[in-house]
C-alpha cells in the first residue's frame, strides 16, 4: 500500500506489513528498548497510512517504555518529542487527529503507575509542544486543571525523566515553530 502521508523524519522507516501484532507481541514481555523501537516503527506505519491519532497514541506508548537512558536505541531514536510535534503540526485537514491539546491535558491529569511522575510530565511536555505547533486547538474548559509553565515542565523532566531528556524536549520546543507547514 502506498503511503497516504509523508514519512516523518524523526522516526525509523517502518517495515512493510506492520500491524497491531507488532506491539501485541509485547503484552507479556519486557517493555524495554525493543518495545520502544516497535512503538516508534508501528507509530510511523500508522502515520503513513493516514491514522494520525492512532500514530500519536502509539508514540504515547513509546514514552511509557521502561528505559534507563543508556540504551543504544535512544542514540539513534531519542524520545519522540520531535516526532510528536511534527505529526501534530503536519496532520492535514481531513485526517483525524482529535484534539491533541485536550488529549495530553487529560492524559497528564489522569496518569497512573508505573512511573507516574515521569509519564505525567512527558504528557505535559507534549501538551506544551501542541500549544506551539497547533495553537488553534482549544483546551477543555470543563477540565479544571492547573496548566504548568514551561520552566516547571523542564524542572520536572529533569527530576523524573531520563538523563538529558529535558534538553531534548527544550530543543524540540525551540524547533517546533519551524515544523508547521508553510
């Protein structure tokens, strides 16, 4: 099948024929580096097939992988802040993406274990990226939650994230305006 959407430069090229079984294989296994790479690869396959919202959910799963920060896969494929921002920025009209701003706001506010704080602040980091690349997405006025400042997100990523994660997110935040199509 020919790709519907262009490849994301922040993700590995997906193998042909990837489907739900790519991640289902990890249901009873370690969700470490191989799971992380599988989420990136399958998320990219979903994106290219035109399933933007599902692709972003797959990147959510990549953020939930159990990583220490020294895994070789992270050298080539850092945490998918860039991919998340790029997809949100590049989702064309007519391709369902939902409202990522509301998604990340709710996701951060309702996070559970494992690694609740780490995953919560990653969701807030993606929320902040959404504000930059798609400022037209409204927040959820019925969902009363204190939205954090960028400085707080960075501090919490330093406290709960992988070594250097806050800097990866901040670099993406700086580059995010350029991700919007011209």
